[in-house]
């Protein structure tokens, strides 16, 4: 679990997810727009991602990497 000490419905920003994964914020936005990562759009530009959805994304991506090996 990524954030075992926080409530699973806590909201993360695009920048927080990007920082955790060490990727650019635009990469996270592309994942959100493509549906690979689920989030909620607030207004025209802001996104929020629940910890639950972030953990699902990490598990899915790690499984995808394992099956490619």
C-alpha cells in the first residue's frame, strides 16, 4: 500500500502523483486523459486522484511490467 497511514479517500494532486513516480506532471495528465489513471477533473484544469485509484494504477502497471518480462 502506498499511503498506509492515510485514509483511502484522500485526494492527491497531479503534482503529488508525478513527484512520487518521478515523472513529469504532463505524463500524469496524459494518463488521466487516456483513462489509464482515474481521477476527477475540477474546473477546466485541475485534477484530483484518490489514493485508492492511485494504488489500483500502481498495481495494474506493475502487473503489466511482470507479464512483459
